[in-house]
C-alpha cells in the first residue's frame, strides 16, 4: 500500500495533508524516455568550475531549470516549500552549483516566489508549452532530440512570455544567458532563435494551437493540448462530466492553488488566535465557511512557515475538504477510532484534537517512516496521549487482530485526481492502467477495514479522487459483497451543498473551490 504524499512534510516534525493519499504505482519519465543519469549528460563541461560565481545569470531561472530537471528525472517535488518548509534558497542554489558548476547571487524573497510560480506553472502547462516549442522548432526531430536542460530553459521562457506576460525581450535575453553559461554558446543561439519566433507569433496573435474540431478523439487530443492534461484524463472527464465541465475542471487544475490552515485546538489555539497571527504577518486570508478551525490562505504561506507557526505546532496545513471528511467521522471525546492507512496523518491529528484528551485514535499504516513522523507531530501538537501508531499492512492486520471499533476510517490510497491543482506534477505521473490496480487495492482495503467495525459501528471510506469508479462504484461493489452494511447519509455532518443524492460527501473542486474529496458512511447492521 505504498502511497505518495499529496503535499510533502514541511518539517521533520510537521505533517501537512490534502485529502487521502494518491498512490505511487510506478516511476517513469514523462515525455522523454531519459534516465536521470542520461539527463545529466551534457550539463557539465570541463570549463565549468565548481564554486564559480556568475552574477549575470538570473538566479530564479537557474534554480527553476535545475528544479524542473530534478522533478522530471529525479523525483523532487514541484512546490519549493514542500521539501524543507523554509523555501530555502541556500538548498536550491546548492543544487544549481552541483548540477551546472556555478552559483548565481543568492535568492531573495521575490526570487523564491518566482521559482514557485514558474516551476508549478511550467509543470502544469508542460503539454501546451511542448506543443508550442515543437511547432516553432525547425523540425520535429529537433524537438524530440533536444537535450533535457535546453528543453527546460525553453519551457521556462515560453511560460514567462505566454502565461506570465513578462517583458518578452528581457525573457529572451535572460534565458539565452542561462543556456550559454549552463550549456554552450550554440545552445544560447538556439534559445534566442526559438524564443524570438515565439515573440513574433504572439505579437501577431497567431500562436500555433490546435483547433477544437473533428470527432471525439480529435477533440480530446486538442483539449489535452489546450489545457495541458493527459488525453486519457480528458476523455474520462468528458465521459463523466461533459465537455464544458471537463474544461472548467482543467482550468481549476491549472489555477494557482490556495491552502488552508487548521488552528490546533489541542494547544489551546483558536481560529481567532490564528487570524491575529496572520494579521500580524500581513498574510491575506479568509475564514472557512464550513469549519470553525480553518482559515484559507491564497498567498503568504512562506511567511507563515518562516514565523514558525507550523514548527511550533500552532497550526497545520490541511485542506478544508480533508477537514470535512473528519466531520463525517464526527469524533467525540471518549471514543476509540481506527484510522486505516493513516499516514501522512492530517486526519489522524485532526480527529485526535477533537477527542479533547479523552479516547484514542489507532493509526495504522504500512510505512514505518511516516508513522514515526506522525508520532513526532502528535507530540508537537500535544495529542500524543490519544494517538496510538501501529505499523502494519491493513490486510494482514485485519486478519490477525481482534481489535474492533465503533468508528473506522479508511482514507484509501487513490489516484489523487481531486488534488491536481496542488499537485502540479501528479497529472503526468498517472496512467490509465493505474486505475484498475487502484480499484483492486481499494476493494481489498475496504474488505479488510470492514472486519474491524463492531456491530452497529460505522466504516467511513474516503478518497481525494473525483472519479466515480474510485468512489461510488467502490461503495456499490462493497455493499454487494457485504450486505450487512448500509449507507448512512452524511447530511447530519456536513453542509447540504456537499451531500450527493446517494447520501455521500463530495467536494467538487469547481463548485466548492476546494480539493476534490469523497466520503461514504457505512453502518454495520
């Protein structure tokens, strides 16, 4: 049950979560069949000396290019904040130095924001950008054989010109400098020629983009390019949602994500306290309309991290859609709750805080390292007295354990198709074949979790997916296998706007401006 954290650990003792856990099924490169070792070939030349300081190269572009290389070929994270929690310019410049053989000036706050914007945006719009680059190259073979770093530099330049509307000739000049220093003069000349072509066609309003015409397959391919998603996702969403809603969903996925902060009531922090802190830090925010402990932040998360609010356990980064899943569980002081597949632990910790020191959350997960982090975070947030971690494969544990509970949460590994706004790289790491593997795993986990539910108790099944085959269809199949369970409508626990006709909880990214999430409450009769 290996799964990939939707948002990474901010600090060694601070966990953040989006709803559920997108499952990591396989590792493969995205558009290019290039290994990390192959990708590095040509990046260093004998003329590049380590520790060389170059003040002419734009620091945010050098960092962005190297980070994009690491994401595509080395498994790094798309969000600069996700790795160390500090947005550390020193760490990023260290990667530039080791990869390219030189340093630029240090990153300032503006540079860090630009790196976050450019890296996230370039990844989201990669298919769109590659289409434009390929169209403006001399021929297709030129694009297909392009060395990885050169392609990343072009993607950055195209994104800055087309999507960020930066002054075009400054973009051309800065990216040409980067290509010449990081690669060779000829690479700079190529960047110059291709970017100048882009500037010309953009000024003439004649970008070479596909037209939405032809049969459904042709239209899906065009939409996949225009909105930069895999074709299989476009076809799937068009099937389930219709073309108009599919386009709206892709537009949401390509938008800048917002984050929510949960005030840690277990440390005596109220939402009003958190709002005061945000005001003092001059971080724009909105209080949640749905949950009393939550505040939504669009920009300024770096300031929150630097101020130590997460490190001190005063708040956590957690989407409201995940908080509403906990509302469906409805933890009450004195209850024993089993949390299956608990890591990275956001829901575990929120449930624990709602127990108010009385009761227990038994957090089961197959990943020992993440359980250790969960345990450390529980201590930081002062809920360790009500959190019990269990290192086990749920399927094996359920077979051998006599443990029973009146409330069991299965926050299942899933495709993560509801969190593509925050997880910029996830769309390129998912395959259609993954869905069948996931559905089989979800069925196995549901069967295992059901054995832990006591008579009259409830099993809450949740995902961070918007796909009905992972949500409603899994519940329907489960009820056929387990007629001793029935659906308990969730309208008592969440606002009616989130309740489906079948009585399930569903957060629609477009409708609710939150991550996509699903939960079903199933009662053992």
